[in-house]
C-alpha cells in the first residue's frame, strides 16, 4: 500500500518536540482490532471561556457514529467532564463514557459506576471554591460529581493565586487531588485517572483484546498516554507541548480530519507492513 504522508500522523519526541519521523495512517488502526479512546475538550470540541458553551461539530459527531459502528462499539470518550455533560454535548450519540477523570464511568452495556466520595468533604470543597471564585470576577467554579474545576481563562493573571489556593486546599485535606490543565486547576476527591478508566474499559467487551488508541491534548491526558504506551497501544497528542504520547497532530482541525479518515476505513483493511 502506498503511504501518503499528508494523511498520516507525525511522531514527535516528548523531550524535544522533534519533527515527525514516520507517518501513521488510518489503516494502521483497523476498526476490527482497535479500541478507540478520545478526550473531549481540545480534542473533539474546542476550548472556550465558558465550558458550558463548548460544542462538537456535526461532522465530528457523524464520524464518531460511523467509527463506533465499524468498531463494534469500541469507541469511548474519556474526559474531565461529567457523564451528564458529555451526554448533552454528544447528543444524539450515546457512547461508553468516563467522566471526571475516571471518577465515574458508563460501560458499553450501559452500566453506570461512580467512585464513592465523602459527601461532607464534597460540600466543603464546593463551598470553598465557590467563595474564592465569587470574590474574583472572571473566575468560574465548575462543579462536578466529586470534583470542582476552577477556570481562570478569563483572568489569566490570577493563575498563581488560583494554584496557591488549590494547593492550600489539598494540603488541608489529603483526599483532594489536583489536576492542572489549560487555564484550569481541578480539585477532585479521588485518585482515579484517565489511565485507570481506560484500563477498566480494556477489561470489558467490546474493548477487550484490542489494541488501545488514545488521543488527548492536555496534561490531564498524560496518565492515559502512559497506560496506552505500557500496553502496546497508540498514544496521540493533539497540539504542542511536552508529552508522553508517541504521536502528534498539529491541532484539533488536523485531528478532526484524521478522525474522519478513520471513520472512512475499509472494515476489511489490515495495517500496512512496517519497515
């Protein structure tokens, strides 16, 4: 099979962001043999100042629907958002989902599970972050099950103060785990990660026995990249920045094009021989 670099994914070193060394084509990830895991914000949807206003383009939803059909349902979204939010934004699709960085999960058969959280600690966390954000116009406290994300995209000059505030909360309550991302710091009452969620999916049908693929754009996706790398899968970083991912595309538009190409794969195709 002729390999066309324009359709491929370029590999970059996580240490120095070196130029692509070898392209990867959609046919390298055949639907019958691949378990597809995708981040949401910055990967499927654009990052916007108000997270509630994020959306997925219709053509991307159509590609996800087609890919899920080709892969026998082995397509899951693994996100920091809650499952309720993901369902709203992916409507009318209903995919297997992991929300709040793996704190909650819905399997391919519809079974819902959530890590137990101390209700009192959750109420105190919500109140503390709400008070902090409420006294600083432009900050946004996004409340999720067992977690609160503090967004400072509209007030980037407050980054140091937001991080210091979150660190103080975590020092006061060791159950709080900090997750930093693009202009956001999240405080969650669980040690679960996206890597844990992917591992759980991989133990279940229809993902079990397949090669995992995970695409994400942010530091919150690094645990997922590590898990996929350790299990012989394919990790893909969307956009710039140091990463454990072994492949990279330039931006979300390039990933959307690759996703459309995956959804157009011939189900009978096999990976091209590697040289």
